[in-house]
């Protein structure tokens, strides 16, 4: 919800033990007032005639005891019953809110997650006062420790004079609040939410990490499937809303995983991680979620509120719509968005998606050409697509050696990103840079490990797997090992 130049005052309500405090007589009364049939009501009354609970403790279960209030724990009906129990709240609170197409939206209700919204702080206080009366009437308790006020605004400091009270007690004003699993901030930016999700997703990966590697699978796809289900799903939660924007924490997660899986050096260029594995930026995934959500909403009936809100977003040129128009302008199908209806938008978004995918891939390939420190990579990476060695039945260790050789990230003396270092080979006395070509093809000290197939081959053909990937991996493994041995001896 966005209001130009204005502020949105919001009260996020937390009920103490919401489901447990529902008054059952009141519930049946409210349900019958809503017009539920006697048959339904009788059935419900039967379910609730006798409810027993027990408490699970360190030393096992407690004895059973009867309960007379609350909806049943873990019952699939309970969220619905609670929703219906507080459904009249929006009639009871008849002030505040914002008007859209003649409809007043005063609060957002999702079971016991409820938010009041108002354009003025005094009106929000009136709403809070009315909530207090409502709670008295229906035996609900507001948990003040977890209920907070937030003032959404474009920027600027908050006036000290804003104060809100519930039954005389001061309500804390916060700049962040987690609602329905998403951390909202007062400026409406998602950065803080994504940083938190990145930490959660990494935690998820670290938790399953040992198990992943115990697999010792030679099918690299299976590792990426684990990534998608344990980490990507956390990171991309609610991407339906924010997915049209590119966010650094989101892309970081995928790069973190690729580096960890293949134990690649921390300074491996980002574009190489994606180009070698053939994984698309996660942005292309979140964009798909976001646009599917738009198409879903467009397909709803005209009187559905989310569809009305989306049309308002179009009319007011909200950022998600500007994003579509910017790319449609580049792609040349802008006119297909003139009327925002499903029959023209669906094929137009499909075209636009393909356009953005190819643009993103081209951007990555362009980075190869712009890279200063990886000259060989320019010759071996010229088109999009995961490299064959990932699907060639190699071990992760073998893949790692090839990955490092191709990206010129082997631990050799040639490190052009440290221009003042001495790059010369320490193994031989040729006084030449110890780069990937010298290491693989030229250094006389490593001669005995070199396959006969390498003689008269170019570095490009070897790094392209022309002499088989296995041969390359074996050579790098043995030669690196021997190099370490000699360097340690020299230094020791
Ligand atoms: Zn050498």
C-alpha cells in the first residue's frame, strides 16, 4: 500500500494466546449470526462438547485436564474459526483506513495476524481505543510486548510527539516488524528482510551440509536440487511481491553455495561461478514468481480486491509496473501493455521474460570480455550453458580442479590482481610467469605428470576438455600436489 507524500500509521496487533482465549459460547453465537446452518453449528458444538488437553514437559506428558475456552490445538478448522470469530472487528472499528475505489480498507486480517492502518496518528489512536472495547466484549487479550506501531514514510525522522497508548500503556514505535514471515521496514524497502533471509538460508545449508557431502554423489544436479529446496526456497519467500528487483543478498546466496560446493577461492569472479555451472541468476527465478503472481491476479474476477489494487498500481505507475514498461520499451512490445488485461499481458510477459533471460546471459558473457585478469577464459567461454565436466561422472574433487584451472584460479604465483608480486615460477629456472599455461603445458619440473596427449596441444583445447576431462583433472591433482611438496621443502 503506497500513499504519495503521505505517511501510513500502522498498528501490528499480537493477541496473547489468541487461539486459546476464544470464548466458545461467543463463537457459536457469532457463527449463527453469520448464518451457519443448525446442522453445522450442532456438529461444531459436538466437537467442542468435551476437549481435553495435556502438557508435554521434560519428564513426559502431564495428566489430562478439561478445557472450556479456545479453539482446538492443531485442528485444521481452528484458523478458520478464529478468522470468523474476529470477522466483525472490521465492522466494529469504523474509523481510519484508506479508501480505494470507494472501499475503505482499515485493517489487514490474516487469522490472528492483524494490522490497523490510518493516515493520521490521532485516528490510529481512536482505532486502538476501539480495539480495547472489542477485546473486553469478546475476551481477547492484546500482548503489548509484541504489539507495535510503525509509521511508514518515504524518508525523514519521526516526530517525537507521536505517542500511542493501549489502556494507558505506551505502545512501542518500531522501524521494523515481521508480518506473515516478511520483515517490513518503515521505508518500505526489502533490504533488511533479505539480509535476514540470507542468514536463514545459509544456516539451512550449513545444517544439511555434512549430509550433502556424505552423499558423495557424482550427479551435480542433485546438489543443486538440495540447494533449491533448502536455501532458495527460504531466500525467495514472498518474491511474488519483490521479485522484479535484483537484490545482492539473493545472488550472494547462490554464489556462496557454488563456492562452498566446489571449494572455490573466495575471490573467484562472480560471473564465472554462474557461467561455468550454467546456473541462472536467482533474479530470473524471482522475476518468474513475481510475474506469475501478476498473471494470477489478472485472472481473478473484476470485483476481487487484489485485482483492483493491482489496477491502482498500474494507474499510479508503481515500481513493479515501471519495471515492466522499461523492459517492454527495450524489447519493443510496450503497446501490448496499453490495456492491462490477461489476454494481451500473458503473451507479452512471456516474450519479455525471454528477452530478459537472454539479456542477463549476454551481460554475463560480456563480463568475460571485460575481465582483465583471465585472458584464457575469454577463449574458452564464448557461449551460455553449463560446462560438460559437471555432467561427466567426475567426483566433486575432480570437478574442482577443472573449475580452478579453467577460471585461472589455481594457487599459482601468477596473481595479476596483485600487480606488485613476483609472478615467476618457483619450480623451474626459466624466469617466466607461473600462469595456468606454464603450469599445465610448459614447466619442465612437472614434465613427468604430463600426459603424452598434452604434447603439441594448445592450452585452449586442453581446458576445453578435448583431451578428456579426466586427464585434465588427474594432471592438475598430481601436479598441484607435487608443487606443494616442492614449495614446502624449499621454504622449510
Ligand atoms: Zn616452472
